[in-house]
C-alpha cells in the first residue's frame, strides 16, 4: 500500500476501489479507548459488502475529543490490525499545522496509505490562510495528502474549487473529498480540478453522477462513507451491489441500488446533514445496534436520545437490516 515520491495521484486512481468507510471509536466503562473493541470494528467494517478500505480519524471517530497520545495509539492499533491488507487513510486534521504534521508523519511511519487534512476548523480563516496551512503541511510530510471540501456548517469553511486549484502545485496533494451536498458544486469541483487529482465523495448519488458525466476523470472509490454500515446487511448488500454494478458498467442497476441506499439514508442520516451537521451520537448508537463496539460518545458531543434511537431502530427493522 505504498507509493514513491510524487506518485500519489496516479496511485490513488489505480489502486483505490469501493468504499473507504468510516470507523467508530469504542470506549470502555471508564471512558478509555477499548482496543479490543477497536480491532473488532476494523474487522467488521472491512467485512462489509463493497468496503475496500478505511477512513480513520474522520468526524465519525470523534478525533477532536482524543488526546494526542490517544490519537497516536488509535492509529497504531488500526494499522496493526489491517496489516497492509487494505488501504487506510488517516486523518491528520488539527487547527495546529505543527500537530497536523506530527499526525501525518506518525501515520506514515506506521503504514498508512494516505492522510487527510481538513482546513483549520477554528478561528479566523481565509483562502490565503488555508492555502498557507496546506503548504506548511506539504513541505514537511512525505505521504499522499487528501484535502476536504464541505459546505456543512459544522466545519465553517468551504474549500471552493478555485482554492483547491491553487493547491495543485503541492507535491503530495492527490485528491479532494467533496461533501458539499450540492450537485452543482460537486460538478464544479470535478470540472476545475478533476483532471489532475481525484475528486471523491462519500455519497452514492454524487459518485454515480460523476461516473455518468465525467467518465474520463471520475475515480473508482468513495471516501468517508458511513452508509455501508447503516444502509445494508449481508442479506441485503445494497452498497456492495452498488459498487459491483458500477464495476461491471451496469449503470441502470447501480442507479437502482443507489435509490435504495438514499431512501434508507434519508430516514437515518440525511435529515441531519440538511441541518448542517452529523448527529454523531445517533450514528454511533446505530452502529452499536448493527454489531459494532461503541460505548458512549465523549463529553461535549450530543448523545442519542431514547426517542431518536427508537426511530432509527424502527427504520432498520422495516428495511430488514435489524432483526
């Protein structure tokens, strides 16, 4: 899962396939990392239909609540459990550029395939300041770097297509995760930079649009996806079938599977995205219902209420995804 200097852009397009799915961080009764549970989640997530790798230290993993030592240890455990069998993207996001460099260097030293860095998520930001942040990372790391572009208000900074284009000279930049929840903005990103770096998304409807409208540049993978955890089962592998249909070029079948996924996701997750945020407490509780090791969310994160969990459980049962 390695590539040489300056080869990350080609490696990403050639090697990444299917979903690079999110991973949930389990805690024990004392609130510490549950390493055995984490290893279980790695195995269980990689076994899901259509999953071709992992995206670690994404928002779903509560990375901002972890101490630096916990972040290092979590990465070490995950990469040890994967043991090079699948690609792993490690989030090195932090408002401190120096910390982000340390996280990226640590990830590479322990066998990560790539790293992802959000724009700084706190303080006064501008296009110039964010560009300087990425430039600072680029000259201090030696691993493929994925940028992150979202219009969700929880981040509070949208890395627009022209701003990503300004980052193209960076040697390590190899992809951008585009989660704008706006098809026109996704298409604009693909038009502006998709010929030079991979423009990936976490959503099937956008990925399918890319395959149809940008056949010369759309990548063969989705990143930061949680739907493979919530919207399918071994008996109803909607996400796995979606990926398989695209791989064999059956767009009509892929579109049918995407509609099933979108219908389920709308009831479980998309209603929160429409309000500008991930309801991590609900998503983590659902993951626990579906066999992942979880434990509570860390203090400061909105927990899942009994009513919210009951509503999600009813949806999962109605869809035949939960006994």
